């Protein structure tokens, strides 16, 4: 618990508007690093000056990073590359641009990124800058044309933060031109946003306390008119609303009377958040750890992917004793600081908000409506018919690669072999003639859930090997699981004329739903982690018309 | 004035080098004072005193005494 107290003590220094470099040197934070990661750094200028700060901010996020820093190398030849969780290209192009023009340098950059892509399937972060916005856009275009390559645009980042990126005095002193102020803030951005968004499971929900967190004061004592909404609290509420509009669930956890809370949100027009903005509301006098478990269940997510914000350190520690992998933030008296700490929490920021991210919050609301509908029907088929569900199957859909990869990495419960593919690995499978990546979209009368399942398969002789099946929790509970999967598998069996289907299976901490599903298939264990089923025994789905299910392929 | 600056310099050096620093400390007699730490010290001094040192000054700043002298020059 000492580690969590240290974190709460130092977060005002780490996340203040203007970070004081000297004060950061005084911060004591144990290297707990529950999550150990390896990051290769390919560079032609100094990154060592940023390392103490990269490590400090990573430690705040409970991540231990082993940095494998290559020699100074203007040619970026990636000699002796070893497996890593991420690759960073730390490039100062100024020296190279003295010899060649920008277009030629850009072509060279693209060739180096392609070379690295061939050597590594890990996500690649290109951290560099140019002297013009237009050139930055061209660099970004190069990255976006490649799979799993992201541009950390340090120039635009500094412009947005009114910082001077370069300090020419430093060239001979430190081996990098990056200025004092920019170094620390770039380290923070890298450790809290750019890198975690590539390598950590995302935070899916922010659960906030009410009193002295969303406002100043205690509702039960100060009354509805007595609790104070400071400018900082407005900023915090606006920031939470932004996260929600990016597909992050909001939940409310408060020890209060529900009637008071309901009235507060109804009567206080100055609150930017409405009670309906919270996908789960847990107001009671019970333990907050129990409330958070209920939130996880309601939102169909793991407690590990919830960030809990509370002003009471005792409450935070009590919750951690019951849910040790929960993420926590101490709500400061300065709510604007709290907003910044939340914004920087590793795993919350995303490189890109996909359409499927945006659908998540609405999908949950639709689920409640579905449950209401299900209770009206005694017959399961009648209920399914009333849903008017539509399934759409895509084969090797490169345009959906981000969502497909995200599903492989985010899905914990219905995940048959826990492969956790990178974008580059999925792309290789899509381009391999013997392999198939099927993505399945689901919509019904209540919502369009987007891609809710993926199946990755490969043909070996006359065997169809199902390397992975992942299905989002959002698709489960409609009684469609078997139809979703078997329709795809039967299509692959016909396409490849396979006699047997072999499923790769790996037991994990939370993938019991997938393990139960495969157990019901009654195949035989061919070897450890492999279950073999004769193609003729794979259930056929013939009655889609009866339940009004529309199925299509592209 | 000089004493106040010297005291602040010693505080900053102790924080960054994470060792006891005295008025006679220098790069030569302090093992943790390497080139990486040296630039960290310069950044901290610039932030604390609101100054910007020239390269010529930075090259001279290799001990508590020389640092104090260069800061005093800038302040006057």
C-alpha cells in the first residue's frame, strides 16, 4: 500500500500544468512495475536525458520498462534487433536534411519503417519533428499508410503547449536539441499516452466518487444548494464528458441517498454531467469495492479496466485490498488537477477513436432494452425474431484492422486461445493465402454493435485450424453465440474442403465463457491445447429464417 | 547574497546528484556528477534562478564555486 500512498503524494508534482524538473528529482516512487515491458529504441540523438522522467511516469502507471537503447546510428540499420513490446524511432532529422531534400528524406524514412516492420511485428512509434506543419502531415501520411506505425509529432505537441521544442545551445552539450521544458513534457506524453496506447489494455470506464470529487462539499450535509461547483470541477466534468464521447464508460460510486443524488442532478443546472451520462450508478452505504464489482458486471468489463477516482485515500486503499488490479486516482482539492491526472492515466488516451469505440456506450443502453424485451417472450426463438438481428461477415478486411486487433487484445472472457495479435501480425495473416481473418458485424433493432467477433483460421492439409475466436461481451447474452461462430466456420470448411477442424485453446484467468463453449462442442483433445472436431460434427445453422436472422458476406 | 546563492546551488546539486554536497564539491571529487547529470544541474539552475547560460558559461560551471560565480555574474 506504500506504493499507492507515494503515488497519491506525488501526483500534484507529476501532473501540474508547468512541471518543475527539480521537484520531479525529489519524487520517491517505488518501482513496483507489475507490468514489465521491453521497448527497443532506435535513435540518432540522445534519449538518455529523458529516461529518468520516462521511468518516473511509467512507475506512476505501475509499468516497468526495460529500455533497449541502440547506438547512435544515422542509418537506422536495426542491427541485433531483439523481440520487444514496442519499437521507438527517435529521430532528429536536421543533420540528415543538411544532405538531402525533405522529399528524399521522407522516402528514406518510409523505407526504414518498412525495414523495421519486416523485422518486428511490435507497434512502431516514430518520434520526430519537422519545421513545418505541412511536412508533419506528410510524415503522418507515411505512418498511416503502414500497419501499426504511429507518429509522435513532437513539433505539434510543443506548439499546442506553447513550448520551444529546440534549444540549439544543447547540441554539443547533451547530444540532443530538445529543450529543457520540452524534454520533461515529452517524457510525460510518451510514458502516459503515446506508449501505453500501443501496449497496454485500455481503460474502459472511469468510476467517480461524488462528494469532494465532482463538487466541493458533502451532499448529505451541505445540501443540494450547498455543494460547490468550482471552475476546476467544471473542467473535470467537461473532461469526463469528453472521455465518454470517446467511448469510455462513466460510472458513479457514492455513499449517499439515491433520492438526494437524483435530485442533485435534476436541480443543479450548472452541472455539466447529467445522471444519464453514467452507464452505471451505484449509490448506497455499502462497501465501494462491492459497488465497483457491480459496475464491472453491469458494464461487462473486468475491474482491471476501471479507473476509480475518489478523494478519500482510505477508501482507495480499502478498495485495492479487495480489487488489487483496479486503477486508482486520488481526487485532489484542485479538481482541474484531478482532470489532468485522469487525462494522463496510462491506457485512457487512444491514438484513434474508432467507430466501434463510439458505439460502446449506446450499445450498453440498448442491452438494457434487449433484456426488457426478452422478459416479454417465453420462447427464445420468438425473442430472437423480435430482435431483427443482422450478421455481416467480412473476410480479410484490411480497413477494419484496428478494430480487429483491438478486439483480439481487449477481449478477455470469450477468447479461446489468448493470442493477442499485433496489427502487423493480423496483416500478415490477411495476406497469407492459407490463412483467413473473419470479422463479424452485428446489428439489431436496438443498436449497431459494429464488429463483435473475429475468427482467425489457417488451413493445414485437410485440417482447418482455428487459431483464435474472440467475441465481445457486447454480443453475448442474445443467444446468438453459436450462430455467429458456426456460420463462419462452416463457410471456411466448405471453402477449404477440410475434413477436420482443430481449435487452439489456452486457459487464462478470465476466459471461462470460451472454455465452456468449446467443452460443449464435444471434440477430442488431439494434443495439449488442441481440440479436434470432425467437420461433419460442426453444428450446421439452418434455421436462420425461423428467427428472422439476416446473414451476409463480403 | 553570495551565501544565499551558494546555499541554493548546494541544495540543487544534492537533489540531483543524490549525495552530500559542500562548498568545495566539484565534478572532479563527486563521482555521480557525470555529463548527463551536469546538464540536469544546468536545467535546474536555469529554472530556479530564471536564467539562461551561454555555452561558454556552462563549460565553466564544474564546481559549486564556479557555478555560484556564473550565477552572480548573470544576476548583476
